[in-house]
C-alpha cells in the first residue's frame, strides 16, 4: 500500500520514526512494496502506478478491444444481382476463380447505405492513354465510376479493349450514343439506331448489357425517356460538373467540390459530369479521388447510387441526382 505523499509539510522527527517502524513491521507476503527515494530539497516526480498483480490461480481479464462496426448489409435483389455480376466479370476479365480471393475483392466493394456517396461519370470515351490511366487511379483507391461511351470510339481496338478493364474493376458502362448524337433532334428510327448500335457493340465485346443512357449535351425529352424505357434503360443526367471548359487539373478538382459558376457545394447523392478524352483529366482524377475519400464520400456507379433512391433504378425514369428524378 502506498502512503499518500504530503508535499511542502514538515513532519516532526518523532512521528517520522514511528511511521518508519510501523512500515517495516507490515507483512510482505503476496505483495511487493514500491519504494521511492525523494530529495528533501526537490519536488519529487510522481511515479507511474504499478500494474496490479493478479491473485494466485486467477487469470487476469484482458482489456476488451472495441469491435469495429460492420457496414450495414443490403439484402435487396438488385444488390445480390450486382454482386453476382461483379463476380462474373472478375472471373471473365480478371483471372479470378471462385474462392476466398474472389470473395475478398467483392467484400471490399460493399456499399454502406448510411454513409455519403456520389457517382463520378465520364463522357465521350473511351480513349486509350486517358481512360485506362483513369482506371489505374480508380483501381489504386478501390473505387468505381461510370463511363458513358460513344460507340464510334470502339472501332479502334485499343479503345475497345478498355471495356473489359472497366467491368473487371466494377465500373459501369453507359451509352452516350454512337456518334454523340443529339437525341431530342432525332426521329424515332434514328434515335433507336444510335442507341442500339452502341449497346450491341458493348454486348458483343463483353457480354455486358448497358442500362444507363446519357443524351449528349443533356438534351432530352419525354420521347427520349419513353424510348429509353422501352429499351430497358434509364436516362442519367448530372447535378454537378468538373466544367468541360477547364483544363487545369487543380481547378477541375476544386470545381467538383464547389461549382465556380454558382457556388454550389458537392452533396451526398450527386452525379458528377467529367470527360475522359484529354490527358489533363488523368491528373485531375488523381487529385480529386483521394480528396473526396478524405471528405468521407463513397465513389460508386450510377446504378448503385440510383438503386438506393426512393424509386430505385427504373427504366424510363430520368435522374439528375439520387433525389431528383421524373
């Protein structure tokens, strides 16, 4: 037992002798006495409290470690189908076989519906030397995006080869028409040709069914929405932009977080418009992705984001963000 230390008080010599004698008479069995030597002229430095010695035959109880809170599980049918589709793509394009390694990748792509999320989207590609470099960054941070492709780009073999890499990484392929056609200005036959031609090319190259349509320039109409619904596709616009006219990577990344044109700040549920056709976008993505993760955002695909909206991901609906649809 440690006696309390009384500082700046003079103890009478006779009392000190009595206390010393009593201390020496204390039994020592089962405990050790920590002794401190203090200088009479200096303020003593408090010693750390000794660790408690367990009683014989009794194991000390370990200090419990806080258990990590598991991410809420999504059990909806779309989420289970998403997992199956990602597994198929990892096996087909990533060289995986069913087993623990595959399951580990799928677990790393789980979505927490209670945490904020946004969807980064890239239009007008794919372009070899740009899109594949963006995919490298997404892979490094284990995040996903949606690529709204133009069909004519796939005539070049090096561009077409990028599609399988998108799917391997869990990204989504969307339709941006075959030749960047303004859909609201086309008749039904021309509109269907430019949409289905692109869908068919993606299906032929990868086996993937495209479900998201982005009209070039955001030019849409009720006829476009109806037609998209008939083709099993949702119309996906955007609520935020990196600004197509910017070329400085830092400015693009800043504009994603806060729009220079109106001061609007990025919010949970936003769909962000970007383009994967110029080299400066690679550096912009390298800047924005870690910053967005640091802000707490999950970076998911359009389908993942909109499947968590109130109506879900519905063919024929038009979305600007998770809570803006018609």
